[in-house]
C-alpha cells in the first residue's frame, strides 16, 4: 500500500453519540517541525504532556479549514447556535476558528495528532 500525502482532507470523529467532520489542509514543513519539536520534551520542560497537547492543538488550529454544517453547537444562554465555517452561509462568523479553539479544543488536539503521526519504525526482516 503506498503512502500518500493529500493537499486537503477530512477527519471524521465520533465523540460520544455525536459525529463531527473536520476539514483540514496538509501542514507545512515548518508547522510539522514546530509541532514535532514541541512533542519532544527538552531539559527545560516542566510538563512534557502539556507540551505534547499544545503542539497538537496549535497544529490542528493552523490546519483547520472548516467544520461540518451543524456539527458543532454552542449554547451561551440564548439557545444553541452552530459554529459555521462556510463564508457563504448567513450565520457565518469570521472568528469561527477561535470559537472551535475556545469551545472544542479536544477536537483540535485530535486533528493535530492525526496530522503529526510519525510512521512506525519497521524492523528489518532477517534472512534465513
């Protein structure tokens, strides 16, 4: 099976009974290097787990292109409202990505993890 790199894609996540579709773009080399560097705890790191999560959050945020229509609802006391990423929709807000970061950071962490997975090391097969 070949390894392929796509320019844009989508990730379907199941969170409890809810399904969410996140559209994303391929990370740049610099974004990938910064994220992977954050995942490797340095001598000054006081909380390696936080570094790992922050790296995934930032990569997911940078590469997020959109969310499925009606997939993410926020209720701030006036009833639920959808986060809308389609600029053609009447409910669109320019800060939709910030809303995803504020209300659904775990989704961005999951997307960042998906985008920054390293290939597993393969073991050489010994000749018999």
